[in-house]
């Protein structure tokens, strides 16, 4: 017998009541802006054209011919390649240490997580000082290695590396928390059985810890990639995308196009491209790693 609406409401009403506020905010602040961006990307809207003028896919064609956008796009790809794998490996190693450490366990966890307790603007100012020529610690170290004064943030060949190093320092401790939670869910008797059978520590990590933390790795990888495309505040404080757009990234370029050049149509087009790119990358991660993940 198929249950009636009153029966369905009685069974599921409480659950929907709990989910409804989150769904409402998700629709208002996520889905609606995305659909609005898709709509606006089909229009020309800037200081010369305050009323939206329908142009179809012209904004997308113009974007393909925008040399700055191409440079910014590849900057962001390199930034993601430089930050995501290193952050994941470092977070995994820190979680291993924080999980196994017998002495100073709480202190090590606090030390690893501490960079995430600092506001982003403060982090940017701290690293701006560390990279200041003639005064900053890392600027002096780079000058000592190169045997000449080095401006890490003012040189196109070093600025991206300096930003990647800062981002890894900021995020590795945050991802460590997820790995630590995943490792503490692994039954200890697996390690005891492995030890009884003569399996060494490295082999136990390779055969037990890494496979059973794959769901965490998938989650952390998706978050790390999206974070690599969301960097704005650090760039605004440290480089403003310079020199010569060498450190300019997608979201900062969108911000610049929207609020400095007032070209909302082109900014919406870039937003749609970025959303599509992140959806494709996330889908590839889920479908590509699905067979390698042990959820139980």
C-alpha cells in the first residue's frame, strides 16, 4: 500500500524541517548567484553600457582572446599544482606524527594548526614582512643563496613560488586535522595484527593507514583545489597580481574586473568558466578515485 501525503509528511516532516534552513541559504547564496552569473555572462554590462545588452556568447569569445586571462588561468593551474600535492603530503606526515607522538602530542597539534588561527590579512602582512628585501628573513636567506639582493615578491620568476610556500604553510595544518580524525578511526587491532605478523612500520602505513584514509584524502584534495582558486585577500595585500600579472589568479582577476574596471558581464563570464572548471576537476577526482577508496 502506497502511503498517503499525510503519512509521508508524518514520517519525513521532522527531517525536512531540519534540512530546510540549510537548503534555503544554499539556494539564496550559492545556486541563485551561480544562475545569475550564467545569465549575466550573456550580456554586456559596464560603465559604457549600464543597462545590460544581450550579446550571446561574445563574452566567451572575447575571453578566449584575452591574453591576461590566459596568463591568469595558467598561473592558477600552476598554483594549484604547486600547493595541493605538497599540502596533502605534509598534512599526512604531520598527522602521523601528531597521532603517534607519545610526548608533546598536544603541543605538536597546536603548533601544526596554529597558522589557521591567524586571520588571513594578518598572515599576508606577516609573510609580506618575511619577504621584504633587506629586512625579511626569507629575503635575507634568498640573498645569501643568490649572493645578491633578491626581491622575492617583485621578481616574476620568484613571486609565484613565494606565494605557494606561504599557502602550503597556511593550509597543511588545517588539512592535518582531517587526516588526524581519519587515522583515529582506524581500528588499533589492525596495527597489532600487522605487528604480530612481522609487518614493519612503513609497510603498515602503506598497507593500512594510506588505504583507510583515502576518503579523507579525496575530501581534502577537493577542498585544497577549491582553495587554490579562491585566493584574493593575500594577493590584495602582498602583490595585487604583479609584477606584470605574474602572481595574478582567477578570483583576484574577477574581483579586479568587477570592482576596478566595472565590467560585470566579463566578470560573470570568468566566474562561469571558473565554476565549470572546478566542477570538472571535482568530478574527475570522485570518479577517478572511487575504486581506490575504502569507505568502511
